[in-house]
C-alpha cells in the first residue's frame, strides 16, 4: 500500500475508531449491558455504561477479550473499578505515557478497547488503577479487512 497523506491517515484513524466503538457497543448490548456512544468529543470516554452496577460485567467481558486477542499475556486479578458515570475508552493506535495518565486521572474510564498495543508500563499503571483493557483487537473483528 502506498503511503497515506496526512489527511488520509487522520481519516483512516477516525474510520477505525468509529468502527471499533460501534463493534464494542454491539458486544456490550449483546451481553445485556445498556450503553450509549458519547458525543461532543466527551473527555470522560467514548461509550457510557448506563448502569454503574454493570461495571463488573463490562470488566469481565474486556478481560475475556484480552485473553482472546493476547494469548501470550496473563489476565491479572484486579479490584473492580467504581465510578458513578462509567465509560469505556476506544483507541486505535499504540497507547502509552501521558495519554494513559490522562485516562486514569479522568476517573470515569473503567475499561479500554484498543486495536493497538498498550505499552508494558502503561498496562501496569492501568492494572494498578483497576482499569481493564483489551488490546490488539484485530481489524478483522470490526471491519471488512
């Protein structure tokens, strides 16, 4: 594939983000977990989980996804995150550093679904914060690629 222009690369990232978000919402709804996408570039997260009582079910689903897509990594036991306004964050690219710290500081994100990898130090920080994640979700799961 030829190299993408800057604009085409940004469009591609947004297309993947939307597809991954809608796929995740569909999975949550299939599990009977009411949720909605957020609007206005909501800094709290991309998907709001309507009932805070569903947090353990959301985290269990993301742990299963992590196991499915990352056979070489163990899913660790972590405390169940509590939040009055729980959200799931969607990422399509490598996640590390300051971006992870901002997610943790937000205090509303209970889980992350990512098509990309999450750095080892970032995984440790997320584990300590009680935030579950499913990384390396293959494009074939949520696109026609």
